[in-house]
C-alpha cells in the first residue's frame, strides 16, 4: 500500500496543493543505512503530470524522528537536477533529464 504525503507550494508554505506518493529515491547508502541528510531522514523526488507555477518537480522529505512532520514541496527544474546530481543516481538522471550529459570531458 502506498503512503501519500501532502505537497506544499514551497518548503515554508502552509498551503497544501495536493498529495503525492511518498518515495525515498534520493537516499544514499552510508555503509549502514539508506538516508538523506542524516540518519532517520529520507529524500525523494517526483515529477508532476502538470506544471504548477512553472514548477513540475516535487522534493519529498520524510523522517523517522518523532515530532518532525513529513513534507513535500514544489521545486524548480534546476533544484531537481541538483538533488539528482547530488544523489549520484544516473538512473534518476536519465529518467527525468534524458538529454543531460554529465560527462564534461571532451571525447578523444
């Protein structure tokens, strides 16, 4: 069963614009746990089926810590690209940014 999470206009906003299925696609293995930004925290990303205020991506933050709320908010394409590049997950890069070439070296 999928768990849904509220999506807000921004990280600071209280305005809920919808819901999205929770995921942890940005989590990185640290040798003991998958996490994002610290033990017990998780990061995800999703692309919307429509653009809202020129934004089509959502950053998803979930946590196992009591008293901290799970949240998701709209992010720009550039922010989404940075989150994906930081995760070093090339499958996400090819899924969401098919034409982005991470190789900055000239071909020999």
